[in-house]
């Protein structure tokens, strides 16, 4: 996963209907990340939604 600007969560939800509910960063868990949260390499996203919505989030994050 690449580092991206903080607008990723808002774009993902608006385009896919899926919600990013947490970011796992090493041993830290960021619950309900804000749109200002910047993703870092190695972050793991916890996403809820339909299969199609989750696939859409993956596409947005990967660019």
C-alpha cells in the first residue's frame, strides 16, 4: 500500500459505500480514522461493506 493524502477515506466511502473503520499500524490501532489521517506503507485497513465496495476501496487505495 502506498502513502496517500488524507482524503482517501472520504473518497472511498462516497465512491464505494464501504467504510474504513480502523487503520492498524504496527501495534497501534486507529479506530474511526478521520479523513486527515495519512496512510503509511504497511498500514492495514479494516473495511466494512459489500464485496464490491471493499474491492472498490482497494482500487482507490492502490491508485
